[in-house]
C-alpha cells in the first residue's frame, strides 16, 4: 500500500467514537443491516462518553449512516447544541457477505475468523478498501475543520483498521486480528505539530469513572500488656 499519512495544523483533533453496544439478542453478524439499534447498556455507555466529551469544544459531529451510529451521535451532540450532525458514508460499517450469519458459527467454521482473510465473497470489502475510505474521511474532516475538534462516529473494525498504519504498524490480516476498540470508546487523532501526522490516544470512558473509595475504619490499638 502506497500511502502518505495526513498532516494537519496544530490543535486539530479528530475523535473517532465507536457506537454503543447494539441490541443483538440472537448474536447475528449485523454488519450494515437496518434497524440495529443501541441496547440500553449501549445508550448508557454513550451517555458516559458524552459526559467525557462535554467540556471539549466540539465544532461538528460526523456519523456513519447506520441507526446505531446515528443514535450515538445524537447523544454525543446533546452537550454541544451548536455542533451540526452530518452523515458521512465513508464512516459506515464493513461490507461483508458474512452479514446475517450467526457469529459463533462463523468463528467455529473459520480459524482466526475475520471478514477479510479469506473474503467470503469477491464483492466483500478488503482491509485496504476499509482503510482507504476511513482515511478519506479523516482527510476530509481535517481539511474542513483545521484547528478544531471534531467527532466522527463509526464502527469497531473501521476505526481499528484506520489506526493501524497511523500507529506505525503494517496493515496486514494478522494486525486486524487485534481486538476492536471497545464500544463507546474514543480514538483520538491529535495533531500536535505542524506538518506532522497525528498522535493516537485511546480514551475509554469506563476507566475515567472510578468508584468512590471509602477508607476502612482503623482498628483500635491493642491494649498494652500489664506491667
């Protein structure tokens, strides 16, 4: 793959948020299937992400056109009433003919199961296909929002695949076997220096919310032995 990483003005930040957990009681590979909505847990996780991002100066929100992403974008936008929400088709889920199959059965049928190696159908997206459109989304947003902070709501595999070359790794089928970013997590592409590629950070809202720690009561000192 011949590729040159995008550069941006210092202060430009593109936050790729994975949508929340999906209501999927049958364990189907839902891919681009319609009407796959957030579960109650997924909505709570996205609300937690929204609280994490609430104090940041978000100028715009871009989203995959799929329902679960649009629902997540609406929740993230609530603390930012001035930030428009725009659909961007490059952010959509992977196109795969595994869609509609049982996920556990697919894992049992294919060792080290992925959608890409080998592809189930010649029309399925390749790893390079997914990276290419996600990289176009990143370049588009950086070009439109130089020096600003923008949210892009997308999906697990596309965000993971975009991050592999930007992390200095080779984009291979083996690299894609790494776990997806968690639901409702934030992959932050932060442009810190002029004419330099972004630095990547992964923000996981659950790790930010910590339980209140109540100190244990001290045991009374032992009585002194008699003289």
